[in-house]
C-alpha cells in the first residue's frame, strides 16, 4: 500500500497574528520544526520587551529558519533565537543575506545604545534594561545565513523542499513555497511574507503567488486602496514646498532599508524635474548608508525602468542632493541647524534610533512637518502621531505635538486590497487561506473580499492558533 502522512503537517502562528509585527510561524512536519521568520514584535515598550525576550518553544528544537526579507519585524529576533540555542541553517535570498547583515548589526547597536540611555534615567532601585542580544550574537547568526536565488528549489530538511519567488516588497524579498513529502503524498504551503505593490519604483513587480493547499498571506492594507504612485510623488513635493515656505523642516521616520531609498528616489526625481527646490536633504542613519551600498550591489532586483535610469543617472539614490549622516555628533548638530531642510531617519515606527531625537526637538515647532510614510503598528509612537494625539512621550519626556502631521500611505511597499485580491484570484478556490500581518479590521475586510470571490476557508488566526495542512 502507498505510504502517507502519519500525522498531518501543521503551522502555529506565534507572531504577526492579529497585528502587523513580529512575524513568526512554526511549521511542524515529519517530526521536524521549521520557523517561517523570526521578527521583532513592535508595540508598547514593556510588552515588546517581554514578548521578544521569550519564545513559546525551545529554540534548540527548531531545525531550520526560512526568511522572506530583511525588515526588522521579520528578521530582528534571529540573534536572540541563536543566543537561546538555535543551531540550524537560515535560508534567504542573496540580497536578503546582505541586507540582514546591515539590519541586525544596527539592531544590536540601537538596543545597546537605548538601554544605556534609558538606564541613566532610571532610579537606583529600578531594574536595569538589558538588550535582547549583542554584536556577538549577530555574528553567530550571520554565519548561519545561506543564500538561495529565487526560482531555485532547495532542501530545507528531510522531506521539505522550498522555492523562493519574487515578492517585490524589498530588495531581495521573496515569497516561499514549501512542498512537504511523505511517500507518495505531498502537501504545499505558500507563505507570501510581505508582498509588494506593483508600480513602485526600483524593484521588480511580484511574481504570481505559487499554488498551495494552505496560503499564509499578509493583509496589512486589507480594505484600503493606495493612491496612485504619481499622485503620491506630487503630494510629497507639495508637503516639502509648503513646509519650506514657512521655514520649517520635514522630519520623515523611515525604515533605513527600502523606504529610505524609495523616498530619496522620489525626491531626486522631483528636484531633477524642477518641481522641488534643491533644499538640504539629510539621511541620518549609518545603516541607510550601508543599505544603499547593498542596493547598488544587487541590480538583479531592479525593474527595467530603474536599470535604464541608472545607465544615465548613476546618482539615482540621491548623492547629488543628499548628505548621509553617520556620526552622533553630526546627528546632534542637525537639531541646531536653522532653515528649511528634510531629515530622514529610522526607525520607521518611531520606536528606536535617531528619529526619536529629531522628534523630541522638532514636534513642538508648528513650522515643522512630520511625514509618516508607512504603516504604524498599534501603540507605537508613530501610530500615536497618526492619531493626532496632542502630546506624546519621547525618550521619557512628554512633548506637545504642534508640528503638522502628514500621512502618506502611497509610499507603502505593501500590496493594497485590490492588489491582494488580484494576486490571490488565480488560486484554486479550495485553497485554505490564513491572513497574518494585519490588524483585525484589515483581516476582516480582506476575508470579506476573498469569500465574495468564492474562497470558503479564510481565517485570521490569533496568536497560538494552528492550521493543519
């Protein structure tokens, strides 16, 4: 008789379930455990510290990790996993491996710097904050990264094969299709990671979503339609012009990898077209400098338009107009600079890094603008700014919010509601769909859209829920 699965594979959702951060999904099959991502949860400081420090499983029991891309909410807790006993391989694309080295090194440095700063503010009897991991843990993690190009099947563990597929979200980002085989039986799981938005500059468009028995997909912008890219670029120029006219600065929280390069690209195009004055632009992020070098080193990820532009405009990433700030001294000096300028700094959700110092100095000035250019998770400082709260706490101090707050979701590299429906539509209607990386309202809207198309098994799992493949 033909052999079959003695027990069906299953996926347990430990992160990005009911929220947009901390992506982490635990696949068990054939007595082995594979982790789909290991990202940092971002939210209130106390909850984030607690949730990120402890895993709901033993790290040493994980046989391998699959990483879709290098954003910190997808890869940022890998060094902690290694620190706690994980010893297996971490598979990703070549560009993701290069970017992860930048991201994780910077994450360790930020944690150490923030811990020192906050500990100086704490009382003698208060417990000291410890970083989740240090540079030694990052080094050990990077030695485990194994690069596999998109489209090339590879063995993850015995009986589980994977293939990366272009996701178009970030340099090197990929969806992953898993094929789990036992005898003559096979099950397929496709995980989109963060799937990109067709039409944005620089990156190739997402490839078709691979067919699957179970599809795990993001739903960050379920129920939302992004404004057209051309309108987004024009509005960016308008915001900069009116802020400059009142003598203020535009402060842009942006992830150093991906979003910063896109914003610089748009600013470069606006200035070159004469639609924006050539005002000073500062990218205050050592990581952004290193990430931009990685972007230059991986033109295989670019779309045809960007490749053509690079042939005639080698300064496409803005060196002609942009000053990249690396040292802390230079960063501090920016806060004392007078006159209009643009300051781009990470992190994108305003939860760590140099952006906190720029917000602390700039939020109370009504001449300034804070431009929110990406999704802000619940309870983050970025979300509180989007909610137009009259005052916010920054680095332990309450700051009145008098600066103009502008939200520009059109710069998002996430697919919106129509994009997701269009990409999922070709799949068999028997596909079981689980929606992650989105808040409940967003998941509900996408569930409604998918069921209207004929998909019957669509759910948004809670943390700890399991789906059988």
